[in-house]
C-alpha cells in the first residue's frame, strides 16, 4: 500500500479539486506501455479483484465510466420499455440518463432535506405497479438509507446504488457499493480516486456481474458469440493500472478529506445562515464534496450563496455549485412533463448549496483560511 500522500501545500489560490498523481501512477502507465496490452487486460483484471476486496463484495466489473456502470446495472435489472424507475432530481444527469437509454421512465421523488438523499417514506409512497427499480444516490459521499428502502426491495423492486461519489464511505457497517443489488462508481478525474475516465460496478450477484461483463463487450459470451445487445464500455489497461495505484491510497485520501471536513465543522458550526453538512449516526462520510447551505434570510448581512461565492473568488478561493438546477427543470427532463415547483425541497436546496475545497492536497491552514473567508462573507458589510 502507498503509505504516504504528497505533502499538503498552501498557495495564494485554493483550487476546488486536485487529483493526486504521483510517481506510482507514472510507473504504472509505463508498465502497461512496455507490456503492450492496452485494453481489458491483466491490469483491469487485477484492479477488479482489488476493488472488490476493498469494497467487501464478490464481484467488481470495470467499465469506461460511471455512466456506463449505471447503464449496465439497469440492463442487469431487466429495465426496459416503459418501466418506471424512481430516482432523485438533485443529482448529476448521469443518474437519470441511463434510464432514458433503456427507454424507461425516470420518476423523480423529492429529497430528504437534511441529507439531500433518498426520502425513504416518500419513495415508498411514490412506488406504483410499474415501478421496477430505484436508483439511490450517495450524494457528495454520504451513503443513502438502504434500510429505509427494504420494503421496496421486498416487493421485487431492484435497488441500484449510485455510489459514484462515495468510494470509501459506509453506513451501518456496510460499505458504499454494497447497499443495493448493484453499486456503481465513477472514476472520473475529479473523484476521490480516479483513472481519468472510468467506472466500476460492484455486486454480490453472479448473474448481475455476468450480464455487466457481456454488456461492456458488445454483448459477447464467448469471443464473437453475440448473446445480447451490448456496447463498447471497456476500461483500458492504462486506466486500470492508474486505478490500482489510486486504490492503494484510498484509506489515506479518505482520512485527509475527513480531517479537512472536521476543520470546517469546527470553524463554521453555529454561524448564522450557514448550515454544515449533517452526518447521521452510523455513517462514515467520504466527503467527495463538503457542501454547505447559505440561507440569505438568516445570514447577518443578508449575503446569498452567490454573494459568498463571489467574495471567495475575489480572494482566490474556488468553490462549486452542485447542482445549480434540479434535473426536472432542465429541458431534457422537463419535456417528460416535469415543471418548476414539482420538487420544492430540491429546488430550494439547489439555490443554496456551495461546495468548499476539501481535497487531500489542502493543508489545515488553507482549510481554515477558506472557513474564515466564508464567515467574513456572511457577517461583514
């Protein structure tokens, strides 16, 4: 295991994200290039074994993106024409677009106000006779309430876990990626561990894993034996080799992110108009994002989220808004009959969220500087 991270640093400008790339990744890529087998080879196979062991599940299937992993999971769940799939409007589009890829219908359900995740009671009420699956998101690295969806699972409704932001997280002793019938991870360049582009599907179910392996390889069983419709969703060995090195750092990366989050918690707790992210009992947050809410009705100087973001930018501090508009108000989904006002909690939260830098390359002094800038932005005229 890689036993150290690059030393944290401070600079005048504080970036929102910073992939950790060390000599290990350079050496891994060189190893693949020297070997000459560049796609779906031994590095990918090894990465799958190591990822499954790290997550604590039987199977891990490497794919070209988190979107591909979600698509494969829905195919393995048998989702097709006209099926209803419940999911959240407060997420990245790739949570919902694979539902459309399968010609199914995404049915949005408003979010839990505290966690921004699944509101289990609302999902139970929303499920109909045509509901075939739920895509539950571990938003910003906080695992969803799997126990709350057990009544739906008992009805034969598949639970697909969008764990794209939650590698290294856990809830009630269960690791993110093991909370549903299949777990789906993104390994995009900004994620807690990354391969540049890439994804992983995790499952304890042999049939789901076998279906995903066919699906990523043009629906093939044996070579040139086409059993079903599939796509070219393979991972390269270059990505797999990078992923193996990144995975070795995961415990340290997660620890550093949690330490940075704890510093924010300490500094921002009790500041009027600022809500720090709550962490339910039994949850181990991965802090892909550290997302606060800015309520301009409660800040001392009336500052809004956008005011705070502008003031931090003027000081060289990058922030993010994830997500500025819920999916249902975007044209792609609005044409399905959704409109502004349908999901008021998601809409309000979208107007208040602000992600602060939390990546492991930050020194504690940099985190404290960001916190001081937030406090000044909501208190000073």
